[in-house]
C-alpha cells in the first residue's frame, strides 16, 4: 500500500508540468489579489493589467502545449490518476477561455458602471472563473467535472450580483444562484446513479483511464476497453432503459444550464440584464465555451464516434441524436421568438445567446464522425469574437448614453461611428450573413447535416436565422438610423482600446470568411484526437 501511494504521488507531481497554463492562471490570481489589497483605489486598474499579463503568459504556455501535440500527432493522456485529460482538445478550449477573459478584462478597465466599486475585485473574479473553466474543459472524472462546474459557477454568482446597491444586480445574483443550485443538484444526482451502475467515477473504465498514462499505450486497447464497458452497460441493464435515459437527462442538466439551452435557460435574460454589462458578455462566451467543451467530451465518451466502435454505443446513436435534436430546435425557436419583443439590448442578446446554443447543439445531432463536433468548435470560436464584441460595444454605449435600452442608444452613430459600424458587423455575423465568420460557422453545421440528409434541421436553422435578422436589425436601426430623443449631455468618450478591440475582432470575422479552411481542419484534428 505505501508503494502504491508513493507511485500515485510521484505521478501526480510529474503531471503538474502538464497543467502549467492552469497553474499560471492560479498564480496570477493570487499575486493580483495581494497587489489589489495593498494598493490604493486610484491604482486598482493596474490589477487588471497584471491579470492580462499573467493570462497572456498562460496563453503562450498553452500554445506551446498545443504546438507539441500538433508536431508529434499525439492523442493525449490522462493525468492525476484519471481526473483530467491532457490533450489537444483541452488546449483548444483553454485558448478560447483565456482569449475571452483577456478581452473582458480590457473592457472592464474602462467600464463606467464599475468605477468606484472596488473594481479590482471584479478583475479577480474574471480570472477565477477562467481558472475554473480551464480545469473543467480537461476533466474526465465525474467528481472533477462537478467540482470544476461549481468553482466556475459560485464565482459567477458573485459577478452577477456585483453591483450590490443595484436592485436588479442583486436580483440577478440571487436568480443565478437559485437556478444554478437546482441544475447542480440534478446533475450530481444523475452522476450518483451513473456511479452506482458503472462502479467508477471515470468517464471511461478505470483500466482505460489509467492505460494511456503509460507511454506508448496501444489505442486499440483503449477502444477495446471502451467497447467492453459499453457491452457491460448494454448487457447488464438492457431492461433498464428508463434508468439510463433518466441518468442522461440528469447529468446533462448541469451542462445545458451552463450553455443556457432549453429547458435550463430561464436564468439567462434576467441575469444578463441585471449583471454588469461586462459580466453579461463574459457569461455569454466563457462559461458557455467551458460548458460545450465538457458536453462534447462526455458525449464522445458515452457515445463514441461511429468510426471507432460502430453501432455498439450506450443507449445507441438514434436516441441521443433525438434528444439533441429536440433541445436544439427548442432553444432556437424559444430564443429567437422571445427576442423579437425585447427593447433592452442586453436582454435581446441574452435570448440570442439561447438561440446560438441551439445552433451549436444542432452540430451534435450527427455523431457518425468528427465533422459534427468539429463544426461546433469552429462556431464556438467565431461566436466568441462576434458576441463578446457586441457586448463590448454595449459597454461603450452605456458609458456614453447611460443605458442599454434602445431608447438610450438611438442615434449613437453621431457620437461613436466606429463602434456603431463594428456593432453592425457583429450583428450581421450573428445573423449568419456573408462576408463574415458567422456565415461560415452556420454553413459548416448545415453542411454536415446535409451529409446525413437532415434537411429538416437545415430549414429550421435557416428559418430561425431569418427571425433573428429582425431583432438584430432593430438594434442596428436604433443606433445607426433613428434620431435621439434628446441631446446627449455626457462628455464621455470611448477609449482607444475599445476602438482597437472592435476593429481587430471585426477584421478577424472578415478574415475567417475568406480563409477558414485552416481553422476548420484544426477543429477536425482536435476532435479526432479526443479519444
């Protein structure tokens, strides 16, 4: 027994080198926390720049790990006794989380609603959520998944209710916490059932989780072990389909909550509207990206891609594809139809976020190979740029006009022409219009659906895109065409950093329309090496 513990300890110490980006983010949080405690209020913006610098270092470490996987064509390995997976898939999503957090930090520095409210603490909360998300995207153990989701969620509740003297912000924090507690309770209940049936907390069999930790492990052995685990489920519990479906629904409850998909979407509009606008934009991309990462990882573990183990899968493809189809269609229609009547831009984008979760879930209705999940990865990368960009423009508009209602934003082009043009680009990209990256994102998802003759889903995506055009253009019309109801007394000017970020994100969306193959191939490679 002592030898076993010594071996596990030695392995865990060796694995620390494989989570250097996460360690860098945690170290950044601790250093920035001490710095923020000792400096005065007038220097607390420096806390944000310290956080940005630390996250940039973490991003460089992550890119180096990603490059190593690309160079050596490695599929990854489990670390910390099967608690996490060190692979290219985790590196891809860690990059998205770090990029989204860095942009949010740069936006929060000049957010007027955070001024004079201990804003140094807000920067630390952003970094803490990022750290929780980075652990989540690499988790392969049910307990680790739960702990990572909770570490991400608890800090998010504090961010939603950060403006303590604002009634709507306090309400947003409470609602976020109540809905989050309900979803977490359902998820951990489902995980306990899964543990009771399988006898393990690992997504794969214990022998599979430990096998890849040995250099040179045979991938066929891993696949054979997974097929054996699946056969065990099918054989022993063939008469308990109801229990298996219940487990699936309960476990996925926590994931659907994080990505704001139906039926766990009710928190989104109120939380987005009441939260600081910077926090709302952050919620719309970073926790959502982490939620999709763990959802894809769990789906590919329980329902392996057809090229690996054929039709021998837990519950079978048709069942899980049907579940994903129902959730995707409901999310698209509910999100877009509810957004039509909104007069607050933040609330409108909250419902839009629900609809976009549906678009991405549509890519998971096809599980025969890596193309469907790869299209979701591409869409997530594009969605980060366009949705976070739209919220950044809203922060700039609120600084000048004092609110995010359409009445406040009328005629904004006269004061902020650059930001308004950027907002229109982001809105067109969210709609799926060429020549922007959002069009390519939807095109790749629909292309995969067409390969499987799912033309009904393609029609639904197209119809919902037309619906979304109405409310996106309603916002564009307000800022670019409508006349302001009264003269704007504010002398606030949008900082140069906002203009620079808006231009860079707009150009990136334009570039991804004309040259998207490299990212498409990269996403496919990442998913193919997920197992």
